[in-house]
C-alpha cells in the first residue's frame, strides 16, 4: 500500500464518519419522534473532523485545515458543555 493510498483511506474514513453523524441524528430523531441531537453526534463529529483535519494537513489545504480546525473546537466545546450539565453522582 502506498503512502498516497493510506492518506486516501484516512480521508474517506473521515468523510464516512462525518456523514455517519447525520445518519445517527436522523435515526435517533425518528426513534424519539422529535428532532434531537444525541451525544454520539458530537463524538462522531470530533472523530470525523480529526481524520479530515489530518488529511487536510497532509494535502496542505489551508481552507480545509481552517474549516476542520474551527469545527473540531466547536464539537469539543459542545461535549464540554454536555459533561458540565450532567448531574453528578454522589
């Protein structure tokens, strides 16, 4: 396997995970019968974003790098807010 093939796999994996977050949100909302964003959405967002950011850095694409970097920070912050609002167990 060539280096280029490996990076293409990373890029496609990132895109697959990133797209999977929408499928998760859609199915979860159908299950709840209302529009809901499950916590898993944010984890998939972070994972997909990290993979795509790695690929963007490899490609040296500044537009892609900035977009994924900002998105990653937003996803991380959402997870921090969710963790902060969880009730603490005694």
